[in-house]
């Protein structure tokens, strides 16, 4: 019952307001996100940090809430190579899958760095499996893998990586359309926060070529997207009211003073690209276009001033085969040596 009451408070708050923007009203995130599924089949939750402990804690709390299983069918994950969908289906259903095979699901994504290799990813998959194991009747969650099916055994150059990396958002949008919307299902989409932009902030809000933009253009009114902020440094650069919210908190943006602000003030981007002499290139700040937060996102989630990043497990750091694989992929990308040096330092190698 509390979720339906929360729906009236959160999702319909703008209708109850008098004309003119009002201060945003922060509420508990889990009930608010669950309430969103009563109106929207796709809820896109942007991660503040892929390795963030605070992001992860919220994901687990949401997935383990008994109401989540009643309202949601699928969880679409960035941290999963879609070529392994059949394996994940078996694992989530409770079948035995060796961990060294399961790890390929998130280690073989298009990203060359190690953000998805931390223990957080395995715990997230295991949490869904455990929810399904205790689910009543035939009700089950499905994890849908959103990253393109790159075959790393065939990759020789960074150009080979880009053939898949450049289509990450459009590919994920097709996955959501085919596996969720076309089947009349409801999905929580967990992706890095830039992917849940309606308009690409790095391209001066011109194209809608991010995951959320693709979905919103073809299926208007079907998407509810959430921008996530957190960490002391970031919160200090944002409107002071956000730093006073309970931790964590979520607020609807439509019809609020926060929603009326320029989305550029909520982003860490220090450059934008645009057409310069017929080609794409950096454009000066005085050419940056504004975009209201409420037009870019439906809600703002604050994880508070603490931002804890979780690193690789000691056993993975000590695994020579893993280390050779990960540094070899890093070496393909521009600036790869700096990532290799960083990982060596983190792992004490």
C-alpha cells in the first residue's frame, strides 16, 4: 500500500502544485522507483560510478524488495556481453554455471578497462538468482544483457573494438525494444548515467543518440529516466538544497526549481562537440546550448556525499591469466599505458 500512496506523492506531485516551479521534494528512492513502474514500462537508472558501493547498495535494496518482483520483469544490464545471454538465463534460473565461465559475461564487454570486474558485478547477478530461487509460483526476473556481442578472440586493433563500442547505445535500445517493449514487459535499465540522457550533452544536446534518447524518440511516454549524483566534491558544485537531503533521496524534476535549471550545471563535462567547418570538433563555451533538467531527466537521485569505489578482489589481482587479458585489452586503446600503470599500482604488481 505504501508504494501506491507514494505514487500519488511522487509521480503526480506536479499536478498538485500551483503554477510556477516549487522546490524539489526528496523521498526514499526505492518506493519512488517502484511507483514509477506503475506508469512507465522502462525505468532507466543511471549509475554514478560503475565501481560505486553506494550505487550497488541501492541496486540490491531495490531488487530484493518484495514489490520489485511483482512490478518488474527484466533487468537490462550494461555489464554483460549479449553473446552470453543463454548462459545467464541458465544461471539466473538456478542452474550450475562454473564461475570462470560466468565471469566472461562481464569481463568480455566492449569496455577495455576493469570497472565491471569488481566483486560488485558477481554479487548483483547472484542477488537476482537468489530472488528467483525464493520467488513464489512461476514469477521470475530475467537479466537481459545490453552490451554488443563482441568476440574478443577476433579483436586485433582498437578499430575492431570501436565497431562494437560505437553502437553500444543503439544496440541496447534495440535490445530494450525487442526483449521488453515488444513483449509488453517492464524493465529496470542499469547503465552508466551518461547513457540515460535524453539528449547527448557532449554533443551540445543536439542528437538523441544515447540509450534513453533512442527509446524516448521511438516510444514517447514509455521511459522514466533518473540522473544520479554523489560524492562530496560533486555535491558541493550543485545547488545547496541537494546536500541537505536525506541519504539517499530521489526527487521528481518536472515543475520544480531544480527542473528549471540548465542540465549543464549537473554534468562534469568540460567540453562539447559540434560542427566546426563541416567536421565535428570542440566548440567554445559561448556556443553551448542550454537544456532544462526536467527536459533531460525525469528524476534526480542523490547518493549523498560519500562515494566509495570498490576495487578488484585480491585473488583476481593475483591471477596472471586475468591480468594479461585485461592489460592486453587496455593496451589497444589510446592512453592505454596509463591505465595499465594504474592497474599495476592498484594490484601491487
